[in-house]
C-alpha cells in the first residue's frame, strides 16, 4: 500500500503502471556461485585481497578515484559546488563515491538536512552496509543501513517528498537492485597475482633456489629406520630451511647425497603469469597498464597518450555518471543545477581542447552562441550579448 507522500507525488505526476522487479533478501552479486570449484565471491574478502594486499589493484582504484576527486569542476551553482566539495567525516565525497563504484558497483549518498529541510551535508555510506527494502512490486521503498548490530531504516522520501538517499549504481545484467563493480571481474586475476607474489616470496626465503632431494644410498642395502628418518627430517628443517640459513654448508653422513633440483619451465613462467594477471587487473578497472608501471606494454605510443586514454575512456564517463546522479537527487533544491568537469583545465586533454578551439574559431558559419554551446560553455547573459553586438 502506498504511503500518503507517495500517493500525493503520484497524483501530481500522473499514475502509470510499473512492471514488477525481482525481489530477494540479498543481491546475487554479493554471494554469486563461481562454479568450477571456485569459492563464492564475497565483497569483504575481495576488498582485503585486492585493495589492501595487491599493489596493482590499489593503484588502479586510487588513480581513478583521486583523479575524479581532484578534477576541476564547472558548476552552474556555487552552493552546489560547495556542498559537493565539502568533506564529511574526513572523506572526500567524489573520491569516495568513485572508489565505491569501482569496487562494489554501488554508491550511496545520504542527504543530511537542516531544520528547514535544506541539504547541509552529503555523506557517502559504505555500500556493503546498505540493503534495499523492496515494496510489493519489487521497487525500492526504503533502505536499511546495518552496522555494529544496529539497523537503521532510511525512507526513500521524507515528509516534503525530497530524497533522503541517492543511489548510484553500475550496470548489472541480472540484478534489478544492485550494480556490479569492477572488482568482481578482477577478483580471479587478483588471486593469481597474489599467489604469484607469495610464490616468489617463498622462493626468496629458500635462497632463491628450488628445493632439492636428499638421497640415501646405503652400501649394505638397508633403508633408514623410522627414528633415523624423523631425526634427519627435523635437522634439515631446523638447520637448513629458510632465508637465514641460505648458503649454509651441509655435513652429510655416509650414504647420504644431496641432489639439487633444477627450476622447471613452469617455475620460470611465474613471472610471465604474474605480469599477465596484472594486465588483467588494469583492464578490469579501465586503467592503461603503462600508467601502472607494468613492463612490456606497447599499446600506447607514450605516457601522454595513455593518460589521455584514461581520461577519455574511464575518468570522464565515470564522473559524468556520478554528477548526473547527484544533480538528479538534489534537483528539489537545485532544479537547474549542472556539474561537469572543466575540460579546459585538465592538463591531459590540453591538446584535444586546443584543437577544438582552433576548429571553432575557424567556423565562420557559426555564431558566438552556437560556438559556446559546442564548447560546453554557459550561455551569455543579455548584457554580454548586447556588448558583443556593439563590437
């Protein structure tokens, strides 16, 4: 049954039939069955492995999130710009939202209001703590925020029919409520990269050499007894294993022979496997491998081309998604608001903008207002138009 506020809003908008959405206690994206013996994907463990333990994944996420958080903005309302740029609980709003979308696929912004109902603070909620409360037809009717055993219900709209929470989500082909982040696609590559790093660490602890075999060749043909075998194994583990015992000479008794094992081609291929996994991680997050310092990348002619590709293919589309959702959610207070990246102040795009400005300057068949529109500049005021006509 619709609430009074929803009924009032529907009366002004006009009633239309909504198709039902899929309902469920949790998104299938959170605990998706990987199949083939793979463990189910779980966001908390995946973040631990990727962002806190893997240098490639962390650098990729920070490169995108910090790029969007520090991008020069071109707002249509200074109050909106101040609201977006203000830090909340020490976090940068845009940087945090970008990181949440990359890792989780969902970002939630709580709109905190004053006594007059005006927004005074925007706070990014941890996405793994937010769940959709679906209505009878599956459409979100509220949100729940769970932390420390407490559960807080956040209505979709307040008494003034203004939003309490803004949900930004990436596309998910099989979920109506939640988005799919890049981390779910990069999780397997992160696991391979971490396993290769662990292999290299263990190899280094063994003096950067593979292990060998201790052969017993008795002259009388009698094998080692159980006590002799256990004593020999204990002495090897305590006196010769580990990096602290690297290069230590071994004194062997009669009949014992140490046979060193050569490194197989499969062992040697771990470096190639690790590099391939690192490139897959960069691909999943949309970062050119060259910008992450990965060797052997010849896709881009130079660092400048890779940086331009990062902005064109990753930073600008993601920032446009975030800005569009924020402007839509804040439309009751800023109806004509618009947030965009000021492309003329992005160093990586300077050559592209210089070329565009030259083309606009040479387009004599366009008037000044048409050129400004193509350049993404705001419209001129009547006074500036009058002064331009006088010149």
